[in-house]
């Protein structure tokens, strides 16, 4: 899968066209030549199949990208260009195809258990007509009445064409489509009367047991639409589709902050006979329409101007959509593939998605982690964080290691996450250590540490130097017992760990301040207390607490390579330099630290 040799006597050469470098929009002929090229050069990985012909005899082709080393459990189908004037859709689909085929090494996880089915141009005739004649042409080129030269009354466009996205067999002819042949949303004479919709519909029906997700790329939004679109009624499993859509949009929005929004499709605009409703109706679990951004990413764009997407912006929208596709693949893997839910060594060998995900989650608690708190709108509990770390270890084995460095007073594992380039095993790089959650009530520190982990691992491409030049060791929760206790009603401002009472007769005041328990100037009577009821009780002796010993032991064992140590606390909005026990005699290298 990682290496494909290129024949010296190839019949097809890589097309020399700027559009393949995302500098322009490709023509149908360039798309066709590119598909011929990859079909030959990447045999075993790529299969290009003709699934029909358009009205003007152009081939309708689907590209299947499969992992040759294992059978896929799931499939994602992506089509683009159903509406002729929406040029940005095929450009984004091409970017996805190039990444899967030409940059397999970087995207291998997208293909681990998933086959991809991609139709670059669902409406090639209309697309070419839009490129060469009428820029804002929307429909296909069905020569209604045998002639495309007659004009509609009071209209510029000829009597020609059917809106392919009103021609699918789900509530065909209903609201949001038209009987008027001059209308842009003319639905045709019957469901699947058009060769383009018929080819896609037949392929979906034939492969519906292999396809788990359907995505149709349109413009303009930006928005993600969830069925149904023909009626003001949501699909039965809407919450599950919403969960998937939320994960995808969150991934997209992180890249350039274009803020894709999620809509019930009918709220965005009623449409009968649409492809996403059809896909959902035949049993494809996840079905979405994604409306790509308008011209200049202007969400207030109106009318045809919004379709005039500029070639200079192809790269940007491709970058963000690629992250969305990656997240879609990750989520499918999460919900359906040989997952390990490690809760005190409890393992699930295989979970099928055939029932519904709500039932699965109920049976197995939470698969890996509940993603809601990773949208940074709420705080994660300890179990979710632990499951997230297990997920990273499973999904990113080449980038991440998770180790237990000790246990809390209540026997909860204290984990450190190592993020590094594991291929470079010889060179020892400087280490950065970050810890969080030392004080239980300082909740804000934990999502900051988790966000750092997420960026270094899941969005590594955005921060190459951070990982290439440094090894990162992050302890997202030093005081798990105290943190969980502070989340219970009435304990919000709890600070210490959950050590039993020593020198304190008030049970609700027990515990030790871990940040007064380290073995450096512990005997100093400054900033710590010997009163067991105090919030800054320093403990009976230095490193008396297992949490402190875990962190201190880790620091000592790696001291030769640790360049930077950062402990996250709240709340002051400040950066503190040693020493804390005295105002006199700062460290000799304080100037370096200030710099």
C-alpha cells in the first residue's frame, strides 16, 4: 500500500495541466486523462469503472480506492459536479482523490478499513457547457423535444436540461422541484429518467451494503445538510447523523475558520428527488450534502455571483475539506472497526454498526470517548480522557505512546502522553514536559493540555517543526481524584488530592496540596502549611503523595533531556519563573528563561 512502482513504458503520462496543481479548474478531458493515468500507474490500489454515459456520450466514471492488504468493512461514496455551475465541487473531489492515491503514506489511516468511491463529474455535459458557453448553467443537457436551440419564453436559456438533483427516486416530483421545463429545478419526466442520475442511483443500490456514507458536494454555503430534504421531518436516527456531521464540521472549521454550519436539509431549502435523500432511503447509514463556500468565502453572497468561485481559493477549500474527509474516516473507524474499549482492561474485539449506534453505545458505555467535550464546549471527565488517550494509541501508533507513570491515592492511573517522530530512534531530541490539573478546581488547564495533544497528533501537518525538533511529554491530569471530586455537586472549589485526613478533624477539608508536596525546599515555612485542613497543606513529608511521586520520578528519570517544563494552573493570566519559595537569589539562568 505504501509503495507503487511506475512503469517506464506507461501508456498514460501525468497530464501537464495547472488544474492538477490546484491553479485552475479542470476540463472533462483532463479529468478523464488523469483517471486513465492513475488506473494504470496505481493498479491494485485504484480501479476506474464506467457506470454509464451522459446525454452527449461522455463517460460517467467512478474511481474506487481500496486497501489491497485487507478487506474494507465500510465505504464512503463522494460525488461532485451534479450541478454544472458548481465548479468548486469537482476541484475538491479531485483533491481528495489525489491525496488518497498520490499521497498514500500521509493518508493511510483514511484507507485502513474503508473503501472510497469517487465520482469527479456527475454531470459532465452540463459542466463543459458551463465552462464553454453559459457560466451559470445548472442542469444536464437533455435535449428536451429533440432540440436545445429553442428558448423558453422570457428566458435566456434554451429549452434543455433536467436538474439531476431532483431526478432521484425519493419523493420524485414533490415540493422543491418543478414540472416547468424552463425551471432550473425541472425534475424530468420520471425518476431516473436521466442517464447521469440513473448511473449513480444504480451504483448506490448495487453497492449499498458496502457503502456506509454518502457525501454529495455542492455549492454554495458553507453548510452540511442532513436528510430529509423533501419534507419538514428529520430521519429517525437524526441525532447519530448530527453527531457525525458535528465531528466533520469541527474538523473543517479548525483549518481556516470558515464556520460551516449544520442544517436539517429541509430547513435549508425543500428539495424532492435529491440524491442524499435517495441514498438514505435505500439504507446507507450516513447521507449528507455539503455545500462548499461561496465566491471569496463570502457567506452573504447572493444569486449567481456566489457560484463564481475563484481558482486561487481551490487550495484553501481543499485543505479544509480534506480534514473533514479524514474526520469522516476516523469516525467510521471509531464506530465500526475492531475497536478496543479499554476500561480496566475490558476489550471489545469487534463491534458492528449494523444495529444502531445508540444501542451500541448503551451496551458498551462509550466507545473510546464522547467527542462532545472535544468540541471545547464542556469539560471532559476522567474516564472520557482516558478513553481518548487509548484511542490515540490505537489510531496513531507511529506518533503516540501513552504510559502510566504512577497511580493516585485512589489507585487511578496517571498517564503521560509522548508525542514524537518515532522513525528517528537514534537522535535524542530536547524534551518539553507539560502537566495540568495539579489543583483539582483549575478545570481550564486540562482542556488546554488536551488541545495541545490533539493539535500535535491529529493536526500534525499544521505544526511540523514542533514535533520534528522536540519530543513532547504531556500529563493531562496530575490529580484525577481531586478533579473528579470537584465535579460533584457542592465540591466545585476543591483544590487538593483525596488523601485521608491527617492533622485535620474536618472530613471535607482533607487532602494534600500537591503543588506544596515536591521535594524542593519543602521544609521552608513559606507558602505551605502544616495544618491538615488548609488548602495549602504540604503533607506529612516531601513527596508523601503518590501523584507527586509520579511526576517527580518522571522528571528525574528524564532530567538530562528535558529542556522545558510547563505546569498549567489557573487563574492569573501570568507566566511565573522560579523561584517561588523566595524572592531572593533567582536562578543563574533567569535571563535565558526571560528570553
